[in-house]
C-alpha cells in the first residue's frame, strides 16, 4: 500500500470505499427521497424522468461534497466520539487535503450539472445549502451554540425545495411548506441522538443541548418540537396541497411520533432516545412517501 504525506502526517492511500464513506450515502439517500417528492409535487402529471435523474445526480453530488467537507472540519471531534472514531479521517485512511479535493471535484461537478442542464436557480440554492451545512453549521454554529441544529437545519431542509425549483424555475409557497416540515422535524430527530450520545459530545467539547441544558430540558424540547412538527405536517392538507389519503397516513405516523416524544419525557430507559432517533428517520421517509402516493393516486384509480 502506498503512502502519501499531508501537513507532516503520514496517511495511507484510501480505497474507494473510504471516499464513499465521506459522502454519508444514507443521509444523502433520505435527502434525495424528499427531493424526488418535491420534484413530483411541483407538477400535476408524471415527471420528466431525465430531468429528475439529472437533478438527483447534481444535488446528490453537492450533498456528498458537503458531507465530505463536514468530515474534514469535524475530524478532530470525530476522534473523540465512539460513533465516529472509525471514519476515514480519524483512522488516517484519507488525508484532509485529499478529502477536500474530492469534495471540490464532486461538488463542482454537481453544481455545473444543475446550472447547465437544470436551471440557475436550483444551482444557486444548492450552493447556498452546501455552504450552509458545510461552513455555517459545521464550522461555526456546531461549536458556538446549543441551538446549532435549529439554525443550521435550514440547509438540511432544502432538498424538496430544490426538487420543486428544478421543475418550475421559481420559488413557491408550497415548496417552502415542504421545507418547513423538514425544518420542524430536524430538532427532535437530532436531539434524540444527542441524548443517546451525550457522553461522546461532552468528550468532544461540542455544546449540544443535553450537555448545556440537561437531559430533562432536552426531552421537553423534543416533545414541543414534535408537537410543532405534527401541526406543520397538517398544513399540506389544510391548504389543499394534498388530500384525505395524506391526512390519514400522516395522522398514523404522527401518533407514533408523539408517542415516542411523550415516552422520552416519562421513561428514562437508556435505549429510548436511540429508538426515537431511528423511528424519526422512518417517519420522515414515510411522510414524503405518503405525500407522493396521495399526489398520484387519482392517476391510477
């Protein structure tokens, strides 16, 4: 195995799996699901599959680029956390320089694809979300305030808006509503993980809410934001964006979401925060899938 040098440190050449790990593919996959739904809801009929594919690739590359930059900026923190200690940078399998070069290449490719084959607005908004996540959230907010995930959640909520603008070339209140759903969902989703990994964040010196304000306060905030999320998720039905199928489906998953938030405030079972975190991922995927089914139901009945 060959060896390269970066900033005086010896780093083993990485394999392709290490570079894939930098992309956080599971996170990107969930983002692309919400993008696809935003893309489809922006038009009454069936979508252009070629445009959808190009948009997904472009945004996916940009999101993977932001994830790689996140790895670089957080590699000192990742070394202190059991959940992240085996990532490519803490393990020395990828150098920070190579990771940044990789991020620059795939990010530029994604933005160029969007600007030339989709539309300039989608490219600009994608760039803004990339900067928001990789720089504003990771480099600044994450280390500065326990409200980091609330403020920084705007960048992570952008994919359905990007899917919408790819079709229309303009901003729309309904697209912003889809973005608002993810924005409201992000704090209870992430704070559940923060409770489960409280000690890790404390060792890394990251001011996450459970460490700065205590677990009880964080659990209450999870409940309040979960209630806010369920209210926001009713808005697509209220404003006529979706119908009874969506209302029925979202009511079922909202019940379970609130049940987990209530359980976190009643029980102190150590496994509950991680269980809620995992359910919250399933929840947001089901929510957007239900939106999609509701949108196309009339075409197939």
